[in-house]
């Protein structure tokens, strides 16, 4: 048997790195600025621990565009490199000086914020440049070095007369990448990726209006001054301790994150752990709308203050992707595919930590100021209900703060609700019947009828509510949810008062036949009920089960496939005690009776919003004819 060593030749790998390592060419700038930041943070660390007595000062990183020379410069005042270091760190692809530094200063440097990791970032420069120069002077007392490479495995390394400490990277931009010589484009990239990096980044200058002195005359003109255009806020709120921040600081950070967003967030959650993983961040609850999809992808993911992505899928539980804010963790392995990410142990822990933190915050808001929490409920319920539906842990915790508002704007926890209705709202099997409406206007008459019986009617109008009710019925014992316009309300009503019908059994039979002759069987089941004479003559109800299944199909529930398109089925409840019904029964001519039934049915459909299109047009025309 032969064993050996696979020989990877740099000549072959190099073009691959340049072309395929990063799918997005624009990230080269992020990588170069990360390196410049690392170099500066290293110097800070070395001066902090007293390894060198050079002055740290107030270093900045400067980005310069030289449009004519077709060059882009990134200049830092960090540690720099000696010639030997260039040989070691630059010429050896996939050898990370950042890793080495962290290894060497293991204990003291673990919180230094060093970004680099794989030793590949620098080469991303060749995605947009055909020639790259490094001019660098180390903080150690050695002459500066000048490295030039034209995108092959050949390079030159000579001396330079650079006097100041630090590194200048010069990219000779490819012809097809000239967008990176546009100031607007560079400004845009810097804001996107580097807005919160820890070392100030200068890009050109800008005019700043000076404030007028207090005693200035009214027509005095404000003076302007040319100042450095600093891109970033090196100390964003999430890197600070919650105890050092006030509510207004959180709000102004929100505006920094979303300058186009005029609405204030409802509240925030400050994330801060360092064991068993490292994660900081601030999440905000904005006012939610019903449409879940448009508000996704607003959370930004950072690693050591470098922007990575706004796709936090797999890291943040799905129901929380509707929130906004920032998560910063060096522990999220981003070089793997998203599906792998979801299986990663550390990432799972991160996700459940975030869920727990959010639940805890909601609970404390509820406990500390219930009135305020009730007021915000409508704006946040969609997240909470979605969370209860999709995460069992969250479902459990939410029992303490999830609210069930009534049509009259009372807010109950489920426990409180049970207490309220336990004497008045049970069916014959001893189940507690929770009545709810999904639309106050559309179900107005049903709501009124239920209120007349002193029933509590909840107003539950989220798009996913039928899924959640289904889940709750499964989890809780002896609870059923019944919409006010569903046929099961009868179970509840019949229990307390069995009304006596004015019609004889014979008459009832005839009435039923009369109706069934006219009304399509495959759509309506005719039911006779003895109700109050001033209740509606005809009432359309829908089987609770059927309606809910339909809703769940529409809002996409798991396991609902294969049910096909369920037919529309309704109950037509005929009130045998209503004078109109007696009239119909006693109408002699068949033609006239049919007309009466059809018109009454249309009226009942109209009150349920079921009369539409051509049928509605015909109905209106017929009604006008009758009035005239
Ligand atoms: P990484 O940052 O992951 O270590 P890079 O390919 O981005 O890998 O950089 C390789 C190494 O080159 C760095 O670790 C660092 O030692 C050195 N280097 C790159 N840019 C600079 C710079 N601006 N100043 C000093 N050293 C640098
Ligand atoms: Mg790097």
C-alpha cells in the first residue's frame, strides 16, 4: 500500500480564491478595513499591556479614491509589518496573523475585538484589482517595506521610504470594476459594512454648519466649516452595558440603524452573554402590521462590529425575524451553509437564548406596567402569537403574558378569562366554550346576540389565529373555541333555554320541505330553530371545524396538504318564531313563496358578506323594483 501527501499547487488554487472565495465582490473593502482595524487594535493592545512604548494616540483609518490614477487607498496607523512579517503573513496564503496574535496573547487579548480569522481576507483585493501594493512600516524600529503583486503568484518585496507607522494598501482597480472608483459607491459600502466598526474611518471631508452664537442677529448667516467625513460610530449602543444606557440612548440608536424609519420602537431587549457563547445585541419591537413577510429581514448580524448580513435565518427563531436591531457574535460559523447552521449546537443555544430573553422581557413588561402592555398588545400580538404557535418553550412562557382582548376592549390572560366564563359558558359535555369574533363589523349581529346572553366575546383577528386556537385546544383540557357566527354557538345557547316553537310538527316539516325545494342542497343545510321573534328570521352559520380548516389552509399550516379544496358549506338556520317565516309558510302560490325565500336568503347572505358580484347586482336591482 502506498501513502502520500496530496500536493496542492498554489498556482492552481490562487485564481480560484480570487474568483470564488467570496460571491460578492464588494466585500473586499470590508476585508481591507477589517485588517486595518485589526492592525490598530493590535497596537492598542500592545501599548495597553506595556509591550511597546510607542504612542497609541488617536488613530484613524483613511480611505481615498484616486479616480485619475484608478487607485483606491486604505491607510491605517496600526502595527504595520516588517519585511519578514510581510513574507510570513502576506505571502503565505491562508496563514492568519490575526489567529496567531490571539494565540500568542491568549488570555489578555480575548476581548480585544480582533476580527481576522482565516488568513484569506487580504486576497479578496484581487477580485477588483489587477495589481496590489502594500507599503508598510512596523511599530518596531525597522525600515518600511514595499510589496507589489500583479495577481499572480509572483511578487516583489523591496524597501520604502515611508516614515509614519502603519500600512497603506493600494489597489489598482480593474477596468470592469471601476464602480469602486466612484465616491458614492465607496461611501455606500462603508456605511453598509463599517458603520459601527471600532476605529474611526475617514472618507474625504464634508461641510458642517456651525451653530449660531446665542446673541447673533436674526439675519445672521450660519457659518460652515470643512471637517473630516467620519463614517462610523465606533461605540454603538450594543457594545455598552445596559446600566450605562437610558431609554433615549436606545431610541437614538434605533434611528441610527434605521434612518428612514420615523416610527419609534415600542421597546427593546438588550442581549448580553459571554458564556457558553459570546453574543451581544439589541432587539427592538417595532409596531407590527398583519403582513409578516414585509417586515422580515430587518435584523442585522455583525461579527466584532463588522456587518455581515441581514439574513438571520437559522440564528434567530423565525418568529423573531419580525423584530429589528442588531446581533453581534463572533461565535456564529458563517462560512457554512444555512441548513448546516441550523443543526449547529452553538447556534441552537443562541437561538433558544434569544427566545428566552424575549419571553422574559415581555413578562416583566406585563408585570411592571400592565396597562401599558395592554395598549401595546395589538402592535405586538402577531409576534407573540406566532411564537406561541411555533416554539413550545415560548408557548409555555407566554401563558403568563399573552392577552385575550374582548370586543369591548377588556384584556384577560387565559387564566383570568377562564375564571370569568366558567359559570356561564359551558356546553353539554362540560367544555368551556370560548367565543370569539374575527371582525367586529362583519360579525356584528352575532356579537350582539352573544352579548345579550352576557357571553364574553373575544376579538381575535390575527391571520394565524386559527392555527393557534387549534394548538390551544390540543394543549388545554376541556376548552373549545367557537366563533360567534359558527353553528356551535347553538350548543351553548340551547343549553340555557330551550325555546318553544310556535309551529306544529306538521307545519315544521312542510316549512323544511319548502325551503329545501328552493335552496341548493350542496351549499346549505336547513335547520329549524325556535328563537325570539325579534331575532333574525334567517341566519347563516358555518361549521366551526370546516371554517377553521379552510382558514388554516389559506394561511399555510403544516400537514394541511392533501385536503384539496374544501367546499363551502353553511347552515341556514330558520327561526320558526319569526313572523316572516310564518308568512312564507302560509304563502299559497309556489312562485311567490320561492321569491320570498330567495330574497330572504339573499338578505341573510348580505349580512354575512356572502353576497357578491352578479348576485349582488341582481339583488339590488330586484330590491329597487320592489320598492318602486
Ligand atoms: P486574517 O485577517 O484572517 O488574519 P488576511 O488575509 O485578511 O487574514 O490577512 C493576513 C495577515 O496579513 C493578517 O493576519 C495580518 O497579519 C497581515 N495584515 C493584513 N493587513 C494588514 C495591515 N493593514 N496592517 C498590518 N498587518 C496586516
Ligand atoms: Mg483579515
